[in-house]
C-alpha cells in the first residue's frame, strides 16, 4: 500500500518504521526537518518537509494516490484538518489521532465520517480501558477480549507455585478436543515461542493463554499468583490516561492521584470530585510513604517520563504493592522494566500500531494486538467463504511454523482450536503469529 503519515514525532516515527518493515510505500510529512531526518535514518521512506494542513504539502506527498492517510501530529486540530483535506484530494482511507472524548460519541463520529475521516482513534482512552481491565484481572500482565468477550487472552508469568511448571502443553493431539483454554505463545529468555507438541512450561515463562469466557478465572488461578481485589489505588501523574482511569473507577475504588504541578492539581480536583488529588513530587520517597503508598492494593505510574514511571513503580513494588502498572513509552526500556519486576507495561505506540495495522491487512481483520514484551501478534479474522482455511482441518492446512490458531467463535458457539478442528465461512478466528508469518496467515482467510 501507499501510505502517507502526517507527523514525524514518536508515534509517526514508530508507525513509519513498522509499516515500511512490512513492505509498504511510506511518505512522512512534517514541518521539522530534523525530525524528518531522524525518521529517515530508521526506515526506507520518502520525507516531505511542510505543513500537513496545507494543500501544497499534501500534493507534494502524492496524497491523491495514497491508499491510507494517517494523521498523528501533536495537535488534534491539525490531524482533523489534514485528514479532511487528504480525503478531498483523493486518499482512499483517512485516520486521525484525537484527544477529545466527545468526538467518539456515536452521533459525533458520524459527522466526522461525513467530513471524510474514516477512523478516529484516541490512544490514551484505549490505554485507560486496558488499565481498567487489568485492575479487574490482577494476576495477569495483559488482558484482551475478542468477539465481545467470548474469547479472552490472559498473559502472566509462571511463579514457582504455579501448577503448570514442568507440565506438557495441551492442544496438540486429537484427544485434547473440548479444551476450555490453551497456551498459544511463550516468552522465555527474551525469545517468543509459538509452541508445538512436547513443549513444557518452565518457571519464569511468560505465557499467553486463550480461554473461553467461562474459564478465565480458572486460567488466572494457574499463574501461581492470587487475585487481588483493588480497593485502594494510587495514580502518579495527572495525564490523560490517569484522569480517564480515575474518572472510570472513582465511584468503586478509593483513589489518590499524585501530581507535582499545583495548577493542574487544582484543575483535577474540580474535575474528579471523588478522587483525592495530592500536590507532591512523586519522586520524593518520603512524601509517597506519607501518602500511604505501602497501603495501596495497586499503583499506576503514568507521568510523561518513562524513567520516572519505572523508578516510581519499582519503589511501589519494594513497598509491597501487589499490582504495579507503568506507562513506558520508550520501547527500548520495556524489556528492562519487566526484568526489574514491573509486571505490567502500558505503551501508547503499541496500542496505536494495533489500531492502525489492521487497515493495512488484505484479509477481514476485526482486531489486531501487539503484545507488550513479546514479538507475537494476535489477530481476529472473519473467515471468507471458499478461503483455504475452510477446506481442511487445522492440522492439514499447512500453516507456517510460527503460527497457531487459538480459538473460534461461530454464532453462539465458542471453541478452543485443536488440530482436528474445522473452520467454516464467517467464523471469527483468533490467530497468533510471529511477524515474519503475518502476511502468509492472511492468505488462509481470504
């Protein structure tokens, strides 16, 4: 595809690198020549220096010929204007990043579609929703619903107390039919493994388990970690993510939100009437202890700095807080943060990539999720009639080695996939794959 990206900031750079790596023709527009030079060293792309809200810059980027236009400038209004003009110039599909919840209301979304914007996405809102899900499933480090929650993905690290340690994985023989859950990926020693027959669980493995709705609690018990009911939550950082989480949970949970900026703290106090807003520096250990950090069930660090979030999360972990979540935007820090004991990472770039990547797929992909700390990608396909996936049982399909089918939803029936499972037209199928196999997977469902 020919893809034009407006904005060469962190998010634009990440998208350009990711999409060019998948063989797409990428052009990036930005006013900042230095930012363009930096993204140009990361990926094989064309750069256009200019304002993406002007006809001149959009024409120079050949927007009229592009299949997908993605506006990820720092300013919301620039993204909306750029996407509207790009559509009028001939872009087939346009996407704009926003930071206003009001725009996502159903009636308002229709207005943007009429203006020519096909899809609006608000990374902080999606990140906040992920955090709220995780706080409801505290034994997991990542939790994703598919097909309206009928299939769920739980991710957790195997503690020494887990009953799975040393056991062989199920799902590789016909006698394993009627499973209620199945392990579909393992991260071990920095490598991501799509498991095959005779694979065994090891202590310290991070495992990715697909489960039917009725088996989610049982799966979470296998981690060796006890579920914690979150009654007391401390949030460090009055960012959009922090505010979204607080506004969603403040009626059910006792929340303390810490922010060092006095002016912002006063604004937040007016906005979040049931959240206790505290104006202190979260890097001050004594202040955090005074505010009761050791008494918290969960701690969320979402300041604008990855380093601050990591250090604060480590302090919370040392103080005995059971569930610790940190926003880490620097991709190079993710593995480091996890190895230091921070169990759950939130990253807006990966969230954005997951939202946008499905628009570049040739198959009917309902959802795609980049898994934090893993190379694996999980996709939800709708199987097209007469596609290769419908012609044989899974074990006879000839799937690439780095691919595993996790589960199938057919109407009201939910099935964990095994080798003897047959896929039918219009089934929703959840598939796990390493990046080098993603394009080949699409062919099976087309």
